[in-house]
């Protein structure tokens, strides 16, 4: 089978340093969701810091993260929940208090997938080629990437984003143990990034992840195929692992780990003909029958309902 055509998408808009230097904290997304559900103008109110229980800068940060993770969206100047926000964070939702690590993996994927409003995050996980690196190395490569956009990006914004990425995903150890920042950020539990050596170097963990369910991997693969407007009912595992913005890059998974996830989910499904992995002349492919976006949503619904 030849390569499936993928429609070329326009270059994304660059969005840097909108987080006010704060990484997402425990409870922020649920709090932002609940208050926006009750009042779509919550983030514009003068008393929003009181209602959210944080300072003005943190109000802007919560608004940004809720939008970046795609649990809230702006609709006619009002901030309202998205379908994902409703499914995940409503009181009757899949996991409103994010107690299941799978929910954090789902949010991580939603942060990175197109359209992404966290450009540095999309670059770090989707295009940055180094496995081990220093913060300066990532800033330098991100600067080169940012130069490809029409507007001039301040160097301070790039450094703020890199600092935020490292604090968000890597445990920040000190001589006295983990810092308050690392304890207060749920995404360190994903173990995607580690501080190594002298603490000035970092390393992505590439390979299977203990807390990442196969269903989340396959749902992301199907969604990626759908977003890419794949014109075939198949997508090569190598593409799912290595293309820019792919699940393999977002989750730091090898081709073997993606193939194993597909096989696991295929074995559990009632209809093995609607989703399976094929091997033609050594080329592994995810095969599916039907709308990949609908299948992705159904797999997530089945997983969280179990």
C-alpha cells in the first residue's frame, strides 16, 4: 500500500509565554471549568481573583491553561466549556478531579495537538530532536524555530517557556528534596522528563510508560489520523511514531510501543475487524474502518466508563 496523502496545513500562529510564568497547578483546570460554566465572563470580572482565590497574574494563567488544554474556549467573547471539558471535568464527567493518570496523559495530548496555543511545548515534544539536553540547548533551538514566524519573538519569552516546560514535567530536586513547584504540578507524575547529572541537564524518557494506557495511545493515533485528514483507512506505525505532532513524539514512544498498544486494544474490542494492525512486507500499519475521530472518542468513552 502506498503512502496515504496528507493535506498540508497552514503554519500555526506562534504563541509564547502566555502562562504568566506559572505552570498548571493541581485544581486549576477544574476550578476554571466550574466557574466558567457558572459565569462565562468570570475571567473578565474585577473580582475574579477573589472568586478564583489567586492573584491577577494567576487568573490570566488559569484562563490560558484552560484554553491551551482545550477544556474552555472563547465563543462570542464568552469563555465556555468545550466538549472535552464537559466530558472530563463536569461533576459527572470521566475524571473531574484528575485522579486517574490517564486524564493527565489525555490533557498532555490535547495541549500539543493542533491547533496548539503552546508553541514551545509543541516544538519541545514534536520537533526537538535531542533526547538529553540543557535548558540553553532547548532555548537555542527554539529561537531558531521561532525565527520562522513572521513576528519577532522576545528572547525572554523563549526562556520563560523553557523554564515552565522543565518545571511542569521534571521533578525539580534540590539538596532539601523536591521543590514546592514540582510537588504542586500534576504533570511531573507522567515522568516524561528527568533531571540528570548535575541538575543542569534533562532527558526525555523514551519508551513505554507505566501509567499510559494503551487506549489513550490508540485514541491519540486515530485522532492524529483524523486531524491529518488521512485519505486512507490506514496509517503507518512509523508515521504515528515520528511525524511532527504525532502521538509517538508527544508521548515519547517507540514504534514497538505504539504497535503493542494497538495490538492490546484490538484484542479487547468486540469487533476485531474495525481496528487492527497489519504487517505488509515488514511495514506495520494501523488499520481502521470508519471515522477515526469518532472511533477515538468511543475508545476514550469506553475506557473511562470501565
